[in-house]
């Protein structure tokens, strides 16, 4: 994963928000490592079998089965490195699904999230850009091959024009890449639960908005109540003509608890309504709307992955009390005991800091932010330890001294 991230960062200047497990195989370790690297696992619903010896006719039959099933959304695996897939199967799929009224979009667009954790600029090529000393497919690192566990060098200088994020206001062509891809389709907006993407502001964004098809700056400003000046100030990547909005892009609408002290946050998940969120977190309807003016009066414009502001003491996003110094994001398969074992907190601490968790721990939500330690200790920034980290590695990576980390 490090090597792939390094290649993406060097060659096209992006940090991916997804990773596709080879062959679709993964376990809890893969989930944990991906989560620690800020990535969600990308899987598929159907496999064309084009890389497993299926004929073009057999792969086309898979597409026909999906079309005849009349599903709302579908992710279908194919490999454009197969010549017949690129030249025959993809054109067949495009024609078939467009004739059935489907929109062909990228996976990120289908899920309504940003495909990248960050977008910067490509780096200057050097002699170090080589695969020498790295494992071959199927090999493990170790011995003479270093096991990389850190974060690749990333050039974060923002681009002045549109990023490379795919966008579409209607049907698009099947996405391709240099590795196996899936063909996402959607007949309308999807409510698939996803992890929240990165926000564009580096100063602590507490209120976010996810761009949908047809959005313009003026439409977003009218819908959320922010001014044009605020929108551009909090999202400097938006150009002056507002012509580079991306479907699924996360925009910042407020930072640092503006307007009422945003002590905690809550990430909207599939199926959420204002009443559900209020019941789960213990905030009143008046508080929720006061701290999140972008929510309309009927609460019909919530976005999956949207970050909402909660007052201090609420039981949602960041846990209870007056500022959370250490957090944990719930992943699929998590239980309270698993989280406690992984993080070293006691059951009593976990429930005390996160009063929204019920006594049986049956209401955890994928993507939910849990508090693991209270504030008050002057913690201005946090760092998530990844596999292989040592104090010296963390200190080298973050620039803090040994005395600061103890």
C-alpha cells in the first residue's frame, strides 16, 4: 500500500481514499491498516470473469444479468488490461446500460464521496523512481527488502485550476485505470454508507457539504446560508468562476465551532434523519439547527458523510465533555470489546467518554467518531500510529522531540 501511495503521489500528485484488496480478499488486519491510512476498501457486486478465462460472450452475459435485475446501483469488476475488455466489452456495457437509463459514473460519484484524501501536484521525476528493492507480486517484505509503514512524501501545493477528480452532470464513459476497476452505475442518488472524505480546510472544519450533480456555488450558498465570500475563503481550491466543483467533493462551511462553540462533531451515516441524530446524541432540534444552519427546516438535505457540529456534552461524534484529545473511527465489524482491546481503553472509559453508546454496545455506526481520552492537556494535534512505528520513526516523521512524545 505504501508503494502504491508513493507512486500515486509522485506521478499524479494525489493521495487515494480507496484501496482495492487484491482478489477481493481481506481480513480485520487489512481493514485496520487501510483505516489507519485513511482509506476505505473498494469491492464489487459482480465479476465479469474477464481475467479468469471467460469469453467475451460470457462476460456480456454477466452485464445482461445485471441489467435485467434492474438494480439501483452496481459495481462490476473488469480489467481494461484485457484487450477484448477494452475494445469490445466496455463499449458493449456502455451501450447496454445507457439504453436502460443508467448513468455511468465513477465509484466515488456513485457513493457521493471524494476519491482522494488530498490533491496536490506531481513531483519531479528522479533516479529514485524505480521498483528495485521492492517485493514482486505475491512476495512479502522483510530481510533485504524494507517494510515501509510510513506516509510517502506528498507535494501539497494546490492546483489553481480543476483537479483530476472525475466529474459528470450526466452519463459518462466507463472509468479505467492501470489496475482492475469496477464499473459503477446509478439510476439516482445513492444512500450507501461510506466513510467521510477529507475536508478541504486545514484549520479544523466542523461543518461540511458534499457536492451533488447540478450544484453551483450560488445553489450551495442558497441551500446552506453561507456567503460567497465565506465559501471561497474556506475552500480556496474553488476557482473564481466556480467552474471546478466536483461531484462528491467535500466543501467546508464552518471551522472551529463558529457561532456557538462546536465542541464535538458527528458524521452522518446512511438512514440518518435529524430526529435519529438528536436521539442518538442527546442534542435538541433547536441546538442541531442552530449549530448547523445548512440543515433546512424539513431536514431533507442531510448528506451521507457530512460532518455536523454538536455542542459540548453531546454523545455523538467526538464523545462527551469539553474537547476530545484522542479519537477512534468505527470500522465494519467493530464491537466495544474489539475497540477496547485495540486502543487500550477500559469499557468504563469508553462508555463514560461516549454516553451515546448503549449498555449492550449494539448501536455503533461505521464511520462514527469515538472519544478515547478527554481534552485539557493542551493537545494541539494528534498522530495515528501505524504498523511498524517506533518513537524515533514518529519523531522523525512529525518533527517533534523525544521529550515531547513522552
